[in-house]
C-alpha cells in the first residue's frame, strides 16, 4: 500500500494528469512501471520454509522509482570503485544561463548531446594546455532543488593525466576556471547555432539570434571542487543517479489540491516549503524523466571504452596499482541484508526459505 505522502500515491491519485496520449511517452511508461512495482502485475517468486511462505514481487527498475533506484545506485558504485584508478579527482559543474533551459527542455535530442559537449570542452582544453588525456565521467542533471528544469552537468575529472607518447602519468594539472568556462560556453552556443533552424523554442528568428549572441558574450559559471579520492565523488554522485529528483522524506503534504515539499534554499540558506498544484507538480516531474535508452552517466577520455581498453593497463602499471576484478553482482536478497541487516529469506524461526514457484506477470 502506497504511503499517503509517497510519489507512488501522487501518481495513483492524479493518474488522469499523466496517463493520456498527449503525455511524454518516456514519462508515461516510467510512471506506469512505478505503479506496477512490487505488485502481481510484474510477476513474482514464491519462497517457503516448513513453517512459512513468502511471495516476492518483481521490481520495476524504473529511473522514476525511489525504491529501485537505491539498489541500482549501489551496484553502479561498486562497478566504478573497481574501474577507476586510485588518484585524486576534481568535480567540475558546468551550468548555463536559465534562459537556455527551455530550449533544452523542448529539444530532447540536444539535451542528450550536452554530456558529449561538456566532455569535449574539457578534453580539448586539457589537450591544448597540457598534452594529456584525463579520466572523465559525466553525470547529466536536469532538476533544481525546487523541481524546476535546470540542465547542467556534474563531471568527474582526474587531477592528473596520461601522456601516451611518453608513457607517463602527469600527477597534477592546473586548470584555469575562466578559460575552461569559455570553452564550455562557446561549445554550447555553437551547438545551438548549428541547430537553430530546427529548434522548438518560445522565441525564434531575430529574437533567438540576439539571445544567443547575448548569452555567448557573458561569463558562464563553472564550479570546481577537489575530491581526495574517488570514494568521495562516488558518494556525492550517487545522490543523483537512478533516483527520482525528489526524495520521499521531503513531502510535507499531499492533497487533492496541493502538494508541498521541503527543500533547502541556497539564497536564503535555510529550509523552505515549495508549493505546487497537482497539475504543475506532474508537469515538473514529467520534465525530469529521461528519454528511453538515454544514459544519465557517460564516460569519456581515459574512461571511454576503447581508450580504457588500450591505456588503462599501462596507467595502472605506472601508478603501481593492480587491476581490480569486476565485483560479482549482488542478489536482491543480499542487497537487502547489507542495507537493513535483515535476511529476507529467513523465516521467523530462523530457517532458510527456498524457491518453490514462480508466478507469471498479471496482464
């Protein structure tokens, strides 16, 4: 049974606002999955001991589901821990002026290009300045704290780089923030200009052209943060991966006429309440659902699949580190035991339950 303050309850209560032909197909598909999560609709396994029986319903694995997102995030963290070399990293956050957000919201193909644009800006600048390649992992992000659409990138970059011609690892690279910010700005504006005639935008023609000129002449913000190890970034990035943009505990009130949730306001430097009508809340939430087959995390530089296969062995040898084997995939039962300290397949008498049957999905 969904909690009266859960996202699932909101989707059930206001289904008429999103489950219709005019809704974005990706959002409609994901919201339907959330409602079917852990119900007979997705099928189940049946486990039993001598004294007890348990039906374990399948999960939806939707990126809009807070329950499924936690497990997916933990699995991702374990894989990245094994893959990334043990070197210091920095996080670079690429933002853009808010007048450009609606363009990327309305043109989802352009939104999917942002990760490559941000990574290419960093690769090009570092190659020109230092002649090396770096590890780059891009986490695309579309939501602000108030559930507003805000397209920006969180990017993990190694503080050192690999100079392949010399077979050497350069441990510390100096990055000039202003210069890198200009690379990012010029790359985004240039990409928009190439697509200008096909853009879906509230403004067009000369007004759009003037707006792009104005935004191309201003200084864009980038934020830099040093991480002593990959562990700190993986913990930080995990807050944004495979989870809905709004945690369940933040809901204060969910009613037929209003939805209220708590958020931290950076300008006021305190917690505030954000109020939405149900239709506005569903509209805002729909904007945050990524398109089907679009990944929120992408890998470039030394982490790009081909480059990693060619260079990572040499890099680990230079750094004196051993290649870690890929972790064995955690079963759902072991995940629950690790997270909550309770084995879901042990009955009340302490006896292990065994799989005895499978139930098909109920269409």
